[in-house]
C-alpha cells in the first residue's frame, strides 16, 4: 500500500544516513553557537528591522577565507564552500504572524523555480511503523517551518531512471538599469573565477552521478549557462545520466548528498575543512535538500538555499559562497550579503504586513 511504501522509504532514508547529516545537512533546526546566539552574533547592516545578526563578523569570515587560501595552496582542497548563519529573535507580535505569510512574502520578493513551504511537527517525523493498536507513539520535539525560495535543483530522477542535476556556482546581483543588468550578466558569464568554481563542481557532480549511472550515460548538455532571477544572475550547469539497473532515486540521493555546490571539492576532505572552519555548528536545513520521492520511482530535490527557517527560537537563514584561489575575501563577504538580503527583505515584509513598500 502507499502507506507501507511511506514507512519503508522513510526507513530506507534513515538507513542511508540521509535523514541526519552532521557534516553539511546538520540537524533539522539551526542550533545557536555555544554561549547563546547573542554572544557570538554581530549586527547585520541592512537587516536591522528584522533584528538579524550574523554568527560571524566580516573580519572572522574573511579570516576563514585566508585560512582556506592556505589549505588550497597546500593541496588540501580545490574549492571550499564557506557559509555563515544569520539569526533574528522571534516576532514580538501576539499572536505571532503565520510562517506561511513569510513564505508568501518570500515568493513576492524572490520568486524561484524550486521554492517550497513545509511546516513540521517533529514528533510526526519519526519513521517507525504504527504500534499494534494502529497509533504512533509521540516523541518530544518542536515545530518549525521552512520557507524556501531556492533557484537550484539538486537531483531530478524520472520514473524511467533518467537523472538531472543543475549545480549553481557563480552569482552576480541584478543591475539597476537594463544596460547595467546586461553588463553584470556578461561579467558573470566571462568571469575566470566564477567559471573555475562552476567547472570544479560540474566535475564533482559528474563523479557523483558516475557512481550510480550507466557507464557512458553521464553528459553535460549545458555548461555555465546564465539564469536570471529577481535579485541575481546565476551561472548554472546541467549534468544528466541514466541510473544503473537495480538502483533507484534513494541510491542516487545517497551517492550525491550533500550537494556538491554546498561543499566544494574533493567532497570528503572539504567537508572536514568546513567542519573545522564553521566550528562544528550544524547548518540545519540550509545546504540540505527538500523535495519528494514518489511511489513510481520519480524524485525531485532542490538545494536548500535562499531559505528562512522559523521556530520558537526565532528566524534563521544561511548564506555563503565557494572559495577558490582567485577569490577576494571582501568580495566573498559581499556575495554572502547579496544572497541573504532577499530573504531578510521578505522577513521584514512579513513583520510589517501593512507596509505598501512590500
């Protein structure tokens, strides 16, 4: 039955380790740093209306980048996706505004093709089958909502076994005029640094898919194409393949997770570097994947970026970027802010529902 398939799929996900990833996916909610969020956070200029603070200051983030440069020169990695968290306290309004209203604001501010809204009650996520009486045993937990406006596809698996991944590496803000906007897109398209980032992740995704796809089926039909969204231009490649006989969407997700665009390359060593530089703090839902597995074998999963997570502790979001030898620490920090601003803007609109500017 469909219900039995749900239990079996949930159990299979947990067995493969996809339900919990302490390297890049982390736990379900964003955990504050030791000593409380306020002790480690720095005010974020431009997010004051929502009360957002950055888990690391500009100086701390750029110092991490300098450390990555050392590791790149030593051959420990080719590319490291460094990120940070931004956090805001819970809304003061009573009752608090609905998280769904935040998602609707995010759709207006930053529409994206792989957007999603999910509200979770943690006890309901346990993948254990029903007890003898047909009732599931409740467990301690809490509720949280994921308001996601992701432009990035992690994996699409067709019922016929076809696989597609669309990694993003390379970001440029939209220009204030048509001429400047076109110039920004062209700058991104021809940027040696952004093209290097993208190419290394394409190679990583090809390797991930090559582990579960038929030999010779992995292709790159689009390499470094420009895709334009409400707030940014992105450099996007498309990697495809056909699953080996005897493998399915769960195998594909297990082989490719966490998304290479959120780790860097080589994946295993780079995850160790990320764990060190990000102080072992789970990224939470951010950097993970959100989507569906279907009973017919199909699946479509995004990369959780441009996302706000709402819980009793407040609102959190993650942002970051890939660091390569050509990176500029100051430019990388500015890229973090470019990615965070649309989500912060949506939160500000959520907190001011009558504001005509929203």
